[in-house]
């Protein structure tokens, strides 16, 4: 029996972390931590609570006069200078409250005690709010900020890398494969351009996903708000606050904001990941075919037993992590919009995995980018494939035959080439005996597998 350690480690480190996102890959996902970690969640809750309190102070209530500039600055300092020690203090409150949002409220009130102007307004912290008012706005802000600061910049870098390859390789002819078999030529750049265009659309879809939020109380009707101030326009007030934070106002909710916006964002990310997965598998296949070599790195080992190997590990890592990402993202999108009656807590624990879904996404994108940076074209392999596949020109020959009404063009070329290929000389002999205008014969005779590329080069350069 394996000897177990005497006790659990006292501090979390990358070596003892349960999740590889915080263990082996901690450095590669660190950009998301300010937004999607537990401390990041706490910080965004503090932001929402303080913005709500500041808005209330400007609402014209006699019991809560407008804060003077010094008091506002002191409030802003609480959210602008949020540290890990602040997060730890909230956790200390939570050990007593056993309620994470109430712990945030107590933390803010504690911070206000040293300022008389703020201390007098302490009971307006979390005024008329249910926990979900704070949480739903926090989650929306967390995702909004992570999307703007991390996700979209990484995706833009990805697209620009692929675009540079599309332009750089625009004129390099290559044999395509459909069903894994030789097919009409394109250019290497055009293959990258195809992915650029797909990711551009995906990026636009990601950017356009609205993140709705609500601040309407326990069951979505402003019950407590109106109990305190029955003549006040609470719906308009909440709308102004939410939209001022860059979120979309949702006027109709149960106790929870129904998370349709988060689900849409998760779906958009998953679709983006599917495109990257498709790219990773194709590049892996082109490496296997010999179209690409991989730059060597001093000291790196490809196989523990076969010294000659340079494995396409970055694309394989990307594929594996994209699978992990989409498993989480799809569960989030399917689970979050479903709640029993007004409220159950199944969404609460699931929402804590937003960072997991985005973390595996970021990790996969960076792996694929790293793999792309190692690619070197193996021109001789690409050319050899083209030069040995004159049967690719059966398509243009039979198409021109169709134009001029020659009998059974497809069938003639099928009999000539299918499953056995054809030499340059045999193809030219076939063209020579066709009843075509001489100019058309000359044009067909001038075709080679290397120049039969249609608009591929122009399309690649234009992306």
C-alpha cells in the first residue's frame, strides 16, 4: 500500500494544488486571477456594494445626504485598494456569518468606522438588496472585465498571428485533402485565411454578447425598496446604475438574474474553441504529412526513448485543454439558466467555475499560439505532393469539356484517373486529342498542379 503523507500541506502551492490551472499551469492562467478567482469575486462584490451606496447617497433621500468629496474618495479607496489581505479579512467574517455576501457587507462597514461621515450611513450598505443583487452584478462585471482585459486581447493576438501567416504564405501552392485524399490545390496562406475569417466572426460574436444584471430585490419586484421609499422610481434608478457600469439592465427576473447572458457568453466561447480545435487538428495533420517542420529548442526532449522525435505537443495540449474548457463552458450554459421556482443554490457553486472554463480556454489558445510560433515550412514536401498528383487537373479538364459540350467529360476523366493517378505526359496526350479550340487546349496544357489555385492567393492576401 502506498504510504500517505503524515498531514496535508499547510499552504497551497503550484506543487500541491488540486487543479492544474493553479498548479502546473499557474503562470499561464495568472492574467485571469484578478477577475475570476475567489479574491476577484470578493473584490467585484465590494465594487458593487460601494457603487450602490454611492448611488443611494445621490438619490435625494433625507436620511442619506450626498457624500462629500472626501467621503466619496474614502469609499472609492476601499474598492480601488483591495488587496489579498482584504480578501482574507472577508474570509474571517465569513467564518462567523457562514454567508459570503454578508461577510462583504461587514467588511465594508468595518472600513467605514474610521470616517464619521461614512459611519453614519453604514446601515445603507446592502440597503434593500438580496445577495443575488450583489452576486449577479459581480459575475457580470467579472466576465465583462475578463473579456475586455484578457480574452479579447489574446484572441486578437491569435487572429493577427494567423493573418500574418495568411499573407506570408499566400503564394505557396499546396495540395488540399478532402476525406484525407488528394484534392484540388489551394495555397498555404489561404488555409490560414479561412481560420482568420472564422475567428473574426467568433470574436465579433463574443464582443456582442450582452451581460444583463438586476438590482430589484428578493423576488424581482422591488418589494423592500418600495416599503422604505414608496414614491421613488426604483426601476429607473437601478437601470441607471447598471448601465453606468457597462452592463445591460434586465427588468424582469425572479430572485436570480436568469444567467441567459452568461450562458450566451459561454456558448460563444465554446464555439470559438471549436474553431481553434479544428485548426489544431489540421496543423497536427500537416505536420504529420511533413508540410511543416517544428523549430528545435535546445535541451527539449520529444520522446523519452526515441531521440529523433519532435512531437507536435503544443497542438495536442491545445486539443486536450479545449475539450476540458468546452466541457465546463457547456455545462455552465446548460445549467445556469435553470432554477427551481424563484431560487435554488445549484447555480451558486457552478458559477465558481467561470474561471475554470475561461482558464482552460486561455491555456489552450496559448498552447496553439506557441505551436504556431514553432512552425517552419517544408517546401520540398509540399512541392513533392503537388508534382506527383497530376490527376488533380482532371477537374479543370472535365469542366472545360462540359463548357464545349464534349460527351461524358466526367466519366472520361474518371476512367482515366480515379484511384490510379496519371502522369503529366498521359494527361497532355488526353488533352491533345480533345475536340477543343486550340486556345483552350493551350490553356489546359499550361496548367500544372502548382498553378491551378484559383483565387486562393488573392483571397489570402485580402483577409
